[in-house]
C-alpha cells in the first residue's frame, strides 16, 4: 500500500514541462538511486522503472510505485523473463536474459535521458513491432549539449555490458554529476521541491460552482432537518 501522492506522477510533470533543468534532474536522480539501491540490497529487481511508475508526494519528492513485475532475485541468480516497457528495457532483458538487478539502472538511464533532453533515446512508434525495432536500432547517443557530468552518467548507465554498467551506491556518491548532493534521504525530504510545487500552483484553478449546475437533484438541506452524518 502506497501513501497518497497528491502531486501526480513524473510522466505528467515531464509532459507539461518538456524537459527539466539539470538541478531538478540531479535531485530526482539522487532520490531514485537511493530507492533502487535499497530495493537491490533487499534482493528485489523492479523491472519496470519508468516515469509513469514514479509518483510525486505533497512535497514534490519521488515515490516508486507499481511492483507488479518486480521479483525477489538473490544475488548471483539470473532472470530470463522478457517484461517491462520497451522504451526503458535493458538490452539483456530484451534478448531474453540472463539479466539481474543492473537492468533497473539501464531503465533509470533512459528515464534521466528523457528528463534532461525532453525526448526518449528511442522515439515512440505507433505499434509494438515498430517500437521493438526502434529500440533495437537505437544508438543511445548522448547529446553534446548536456553537461559533462550528466553525459558521463548517462554513458555509464546506458552501457550495453551490464557488468560494466554503473550500479553501486558508493560510485554514485562519488560521481561528478552528483558533486555537492547529499545521499541522506531524511535531509533530502526536509526541503520541498519548489519547482514541482510551483508548477502545481500555476496549474491549479479554483473550483467553479457552475460545474454542479447540471445535476438533476436538490442538494439543499431542508430547514429544520439535521444534516446526515
């Protein structure tokens, strides 16, 4: 059971903005690293890390959701089931395995690529077959317009060899892209994500009573009668 997340999901935020500033991308990446590292330490591989499965709480912080495809995978074991979302799927998952927890880090790389650039490495297609072909042909070239630290991070996450892929928490802590960031979850959550809350305030509109005018019922409480409940 997940706590109520009143700010929606990351995909809706991304669609509204187009691309995120690097500072916001860095914060979200830090929080996602902490979540995935925690799950992997428990032996859990999520297998469907994507924007639609990341909710935003009332302070704008991330919560990973939808564990329908996740499984417990003890260290050293491998999985072979092809599952997840094509645009985010690691090469070793797409080929039917074997794969392990590092597949989640590839998915995170695709997610960060989209957040930072406003588009996916593999463009969306009209049907499953075309999408599969697009993912297989994708070069995953990192745009030179991104900062050096972010380009390095994406290249290490979107590494075809899962054994060489960036996947250990201590390496994220010392990575140039995360310079100056704390990896203490309690400290991170003490401050609201102003970018997210500001966008939500800008999109909020007052409720107009006229929306109830078409209801064919009388909502007036009779005089002298107590209100039920």
